[in-house]
């Protein structure tokens, strides 16, 4: 998968300037620590005249953009490194060594002169090490400190010197005293407490110094050089050339791909030997950094609580077909969104003309889908779906559209599009989030990778989900429309998988059955549904019984029994043939009791019972299937009643009462 990053990075790297590159080197930063929102504080030094300055304090809440906006690339690592970052999490650096160090480190440039000037006006000199009798090995770094009287804060250099007389670490202490004073000043201006500040940055006359192009070039050299300075010669994993290479991945966001050959082990300590095989030269290292940012910005989507990254890689050929990588990214992302949501599907259809050119050459790519969750400390991968030809997504889209049409024709309404998001809700929520995660992600994997799914496993999941809705797990109260809608969608999901040849097992209607359904004395819309859903005789028998349960339920509902007690006759754990025999009797009793016996319902009951008696000796359905197909009939009748206004939707009624 790393090739995907490499190819994207290669496209993007053309002509990018060093000063533009630095934003790819920024680090993530916590937005909240221990329930406290984090902020960046901007210290603006404003020149009032040649001698005096004013310190303006501004602040912003830390967001996803902060790190790039203020170029937070971390502090130089190592206790002895000279601190040289305009944006830092340590205020002491800013009020002392940052500017003096940068003056030393920068090449001749405007910025250097500007800083030199600022140092002369704003800083005071604590004196030589000998003068103040300091024993600190790193004393020089503390020697120049802001003279706060220059910014009208009441702390003179003389006072600072007075306060450190008795101290041993004199320089360090002096810096601390000054930083503390500024901290107080910040608190007074912003009301922010110390633990609410994650970053400090400095600007001069309202210009953020971190925006300075010379500074950015400096940082670029520093960071890339830092890595390759210590690098050894070796063979680059990506381009294959013998060069200075690194296996330092600390700046990478998607660290995982380095490890995709050994699974997603997060414990990579002591794996130096392994990483050596994955070492990168400077050029390829930069490609990866660029690609990561590009993928995060242009190829990330989401689905049922996961972030999804779509990673295209070129297949067989080496150069991008027709369009630029930005355009391809948009195309793939839109296509994924069309599968994931109905809104996405509608908007994708609007663009079909525009996307025509892509359809023909799309299979020059293969797609990988990465389902993950990124938190500050960890990048957790839940599922990686690999090597999906983009045209397969078209097959999925077409099938979803076919099934939507099927639903519209047999039930009415236009709400049967099986988006991935909708499919998520057709399976049991389960006791733990992890369990659900595993099931649904493996379902998505089957779908994208065209791996057949076990029919019986699906039925079990369906019935569990139906039970959850009936007994209001995770919802306030029983919702009839949600209940019947879910079951119908589950039926359509079976059709959908069958059309994609992804259903393993399960009895289906054969051609004889189709003829058989045609001559049944039942309504045409029901016939239509049974044929489309390819019901066997056993299934048809139970479906019709379920329809009658729906009729009784309607009456119960009208009499104020909103939860429809007839549904309590159904044992959601599963019903064997003996229980079905009893159910037939119970339903007939209830039909009499609630006066739903009519020529038509009698006929339906007759057909249902006849089919049951004919097949019960050799009954092929499992107890769970029995429940599912009874409730499918119930849902068909109930859903139709609701949409035709014969039974008011509960929710609707509540709204009216408000
Ligand atoms: Zn390389």
C-alpha cells in the first residue's frame, strides 16, 4: 500500500517550493487535555517608537488548522539543542533564546536583520558567565532575556538580577522569572490558565513571524536535514536507489503502512532490522509526507463512525491516465460516497456526464479502503480492504439502484436504496461496540472484495436486530414503521447480495415456483414481491401468515394497542414446526376475535395453511428463518398500511399531539 502514497506523492512533488513544503512537516496537537480546551497564545510585539514597544496578547482555540497556521513542528529535540522555533509550547524559549539563536543560525536575510534589531531594543544582557558567577554549562542560552520595562511591564533587569543573586542556576532562574511575569500578564489579558495553553507564538507588528518565508526555508532545511544527517547509506525501499536513507517514521501520520507486510503490529520497538527494509531516501520520504497530507485532505471520508481513507494505486501502468491526481481523488471520493449514502448517490448521478471520461480508464487503478480511527496517541486500524477494481463499485451502485427500483415497484415509495450507511442498521447493535464493528466491517469487506456471505449468519443477525427494535434496545419506545421498514430492507439486502452473487446458502425459489406463484390467488403486488425476493414454498406460507398477523395488528392498533400484542405470539429466539402449528391456530383465533375474517383473508389463510401442511414433514427452514419470514409478511402488510395512511405512524401521531 505504500506504493499508493509514493505514486500520489510523486505527482504532487513536481515544482513544490521548500517554503510550501513545511506545512507537511507540522505535528498534530491536542485540542483538549484533561477536559480543558487548549489554546494558542499569540504574543505580538508592537513597536510604538524607536525605544518602546507594546505587548499585545491574542489567543485562539486550538483546532485542526492550528498546527499548520502557526507552523508547529515541535521543539528541536534533545536537551542541548538551541531552541529556534517561533511557535513553541515553552514560553521560556520565546522570552530568551529563540531570537538570539535564530540570529546566529539564519543565513544573511531580511529576517535576520529584523531580529537583530529587535534583540538590540527588546533584550537585556544578564552579563557574562563570570560576571554573574553562574556555573551553568549552557549559560549562554539564558544570557539574553526580554527587558519587560520596554513593553511597560513592571519588572526591570536590575530587579531580575537582584532576585537571582542567591540562586545557583542563575541564568535559568532569570528566564523563569521573566516568563512567569509574562504568564501573569497573559492571564490578566486572556483569563486563560496555564493548563489551557498548548502553544505560544510570536508576531512582530502584527505579522506572525512563523509566516516568514525565510524562516520557513530555514525550518525545512533544519527538519529534513536533521533526519538525513544521521542517515546511513542504503537501498531505498521505494525508488530502489542506493542513497542516504532513513527509517524514521515519527513525522508520518499513517505509520502503519510501513508494517503492512507483518500485519498491524503496533509494537515496533526493536524492529530496526525490519525497518531497514523499509528505509526511504530523502526524495521518497518527501513524497510520502506530501501524499499523506493529500490523502487526509482529498481522499478521506467516513462511514458509520469510522474514518475511511481511499487509497488508489496505479495498476500495471506507471503514469496517471487522462486527468490529474486531484481530479481522480474527487472522482473516487464521490463514488465511494455514492455507495455510502443516498445523498451521495443522487449527487453522483448528477455528475455522470462529467465523469464519463473517468469510467473508461478507472481500472488503471486499484483501490484500497482503510477504516480507521485516529486519536492523538494512536492510529487504530479496524479494517483494510485491498485491491478493489473501481469498476466493482459501479456494479455495487447499479445493484443498489436495481433494488431500489424493485422496492419502489413492489411496495411503493422511493426509500429502498441500500447505502452502506443504511445497511449498518440492518444488523444487531450487539452488546459491545467491538462486536458490531467486527461484523459490519467484515460485511463491507465481503461486499467490496466480492467474498460470498453466509445466508444463515445473515438471518441470525437480522432476527437479533428485529428483536432489538421490538424490545426497544437503544430506543425510547417501540416504533412500528422502523420495525417493518428494517425487515423489508433486510429482505432487499438478500436480493441485493443475490444479484451480486454474494449469498452463500439459503433455499430459493426455482423456476417452477415462479409459475406456482403466478397462479396463487393473492394480490399482484404480493406476487411481485415474492417473485423478486425468490421465496420458496415454505417462505411463502409463512409470509402469508405474517400478512394476516399484520391485519390483526392493524385492528389492535386502532383499538389503542400501539405495541400490537399479537406480535407477542412470536418467539424471537426462533420457532420450530410445532410452534408454527400453534401459531397458525392462534392467528386464526385472533382473526375471529378482531373480526378480520373476510373472503380475502380466509383465502390467504387457506393458501398459507395448505402450503404449510404440504411441506411441514420436510420443512427446510431453520427456527430463525421461520421468524424472519413470518415477520417479513407482517412488515409488508403493515408498512403498506402505514404509507397508505390506513395506519397512522406512531411518530406522526406524537407530532400532532404536541
Ligand atoms: Zn527513494
